[in-house]
């Protein structure tokens, strides 16, 4: 009944609907299957507290300035082509409580970046995007970026924990996060439904 009431009120500009239940929530998983949601992936929510944070050297990390924004937009859109925030939107939204760190080489090429948001009024911090160029992986760039982002968020006195979401089968990322002090908070399943298909089938 709730679904039937919702579906007629969703604006036409919304093309897809997602569900993100805990992996053991059989009721929601069966609900997703009954309504022909497509399974997308297994996801893990990780959290790192100030007490668990294991810092690493990040002297090679800088706060990106306007001269690097075009490289940031290009790398972000390449690594995350269908995500909720484009590179340009990310840049436009930068503020005192959202920032982008990066690592550049001697030729000022962007090797990787991390976009973080702090919400000190809610005592929360989150890593929204974190990407390293393919040719620069397995060289410590990711560890440095992650450490810098965590240091920045923990510089807000009210923020005691930082969360992020990663695909559960991304073993390299999971090892990296664990090394810096992240622990598993939730294990989820991601489902998505194309609303245009829903309209066609009604």
C-alpha cells in the first residue's frame, strides 16, 4: 500500500528508485524481488573513530586549489561516471565544511583525490568520494589521501567518528580502510528499479 501511494507521487524527473537494506533483512529483500527491483551489489558501511584512527605520513597531500579543479572534474567523472554528484557540482559545493584533498606529481598531474564533508553540528563526518588514477594505484597515494581526510574531519572537536561505504568485494579497499582503523558497521544489499519500466508495465 505504501509503495502504491508513493509511486504516483514521485516526480517525472526521478528515473530510478533504490533500496539499501541490511543483508539479513529478509522482509525488504523479498519486497524488492516482488516489485522487480534489480540487485546491484553488496555494500559495506565502515566507521573509524578518533581512538581507532591509525595515521600514516601524508606530507604529499594538498588541499586542491582552483588551478587543479579541471583535473579534479575530469578524474572524478572518469572514475564515477553515473554517481549522484558530478565533478562540477562537487567543486561548486566546496565550503568550510567540505573539502577536496589531492596528490599531484612533479608535473602537477592529479594522481588521486578525496572529497570529504563534515557536519560538526551533528558530530558526523563522511568520505563521499575517494579515487586514485589507474596508473598511480598501489603506490601509497590512497593511504595518504585517506589519512589526510580523516585528520581534517577529526580536527572538528565534535566529530568522533567518520563513515564511508564501499563495495564488499573490493578487497584492496577493505584492507586499506582496515589498516587505518575502520571497522565494519553494516553489511547491505543495493537494489534499484527503473521507474520507466514500471510505467510501461502498468
